[in-house]
């Protein structure tokens, strides 16, 4: 079972920002930027070629909502969406990276601190 399936079933903890029946959003354990988050389907799909359109649309809808949350709470100035497939994909469970961008260089805070800012 891949790491993200284990996060979905609660075997591995995560700093969860949002979840519903179809998706889960949590903070990346090794962030490139403060607020770096991952949107994953709860059902296992390998990658872009494996996932169905309906789930993809829902993932994008949720990405929009979380993007607004990151903007509002962390005051980022932009948001980059990345989704790796094939040999460059480290975790073999579809996931969309939400990477906030900042105008000024930010010190990377602990994931827990970012979680507290985003959820209070
Ligand atoms: P990929 O290269 O597959 O697109 O990126 C996988 C991402 O998952 C990386 O940014 C990595 O830091 C993150 N990641 C890997 N294992 C875990 C984990 O156990 N928990 C969380 N929250 N993120 C993880």
C-alpha cells in the first residue's frame, strides 16, 4: 500500500486542511514553501492517465478553495500547481501540489506552525 493510501486510512498522520468523501488535502511533510499542500483522491489512482474526469474536476474545485485559504491566511502572492507523472513521481498515488509563491523570500516555518496558522 502506498504512503498516501495509508494517510487516507489513518495509518500515517497528516496535517489535514480539508477532507470530504472524495478528497483529502494535507500539508507536505517536506515543503518547498510555507503552506505547500497536496490534494489527493481518497480512492487510489496512480496518475493523470488513471484518474477519472469527475474526480479531477472535484480536485480542481478543492484546489481553488484551498488556494484562497493560503492567500488569506499566509498572504502569498501566487499559487503554482504541479502534478508529477511517471519516473519523476515519487509517491505513486495521484496528488496535486499546491505551492504558494511569495513576493519576498520567506523563512520556512515548521509544518505544525503553518497548520496552526491555517486552521485557527
Ligand atoms: P512527487 O514527487 O511524488 O510529486 O511528490 C511527493 C510529495 O509527497 C513530496 O513533496 C514529499 O515531500 C511528499 N510526501 C512524501 N511522503 C509524505 C508523507 O508521509 N506525508 C506528507 N504529508 N507528505 C509526504
